């Protein structure tokens, strides 16, 4: 489930923690629809909201989802608690993405709010 959140002078679409949201990369369209229906291009999701293979770059799910969001200028921050397992290639992609403004992985919701506020 996605909801519109107003927090710290920010307006964004937020997933529900600990609730699966996307079973496949094709379900990223629901995130895009939620953004447009709520008039925002910022999204805060949690690791549990992502597809099962999102953190394994070889699954191609992360690439598909991120490209779809990029096509619409949607910024995504994902809260991943310490110990979340990533494939080695996924970690490399995250390091590259840190230079941009469209995708980030952070450990806490507060860090996500800080990133969205940039």
C-alpha cells in the first residue's frame, strides 16, 4: 500500500514498512501512478516493499524499476536496515548512484527524509 505523506515540510509517496508492495518489476507502474495521482515525484519505500530480486543485480529487477522511475523523473529512496543483503554488483550500482539525485539506499527513515529534502 502506498500513501501520501507530509513530513518535515516534504510531500512524498510512502510504502508501508514490512509489507510487500511489488512482486514483479512490472508493478513499478503502481508507484508511478501513485506519484502522479498525488502530485509528487518523491518516493520512500522500505526493503520489504521491493521485489524479491531487487537487491540482486543479476535479476535485472532493480534496473527495470529504476529505469521506469527515471523515465518520469521520480526520485526513490529505499530504507534498508543494517544487515540487508545485496549482491556485490548491486553495491557497486548503489555507489555509482550516490553521485546522482534519483536513487538512494539509506538505513533509517530519518536518513530518507534528509535525502528527500535535498
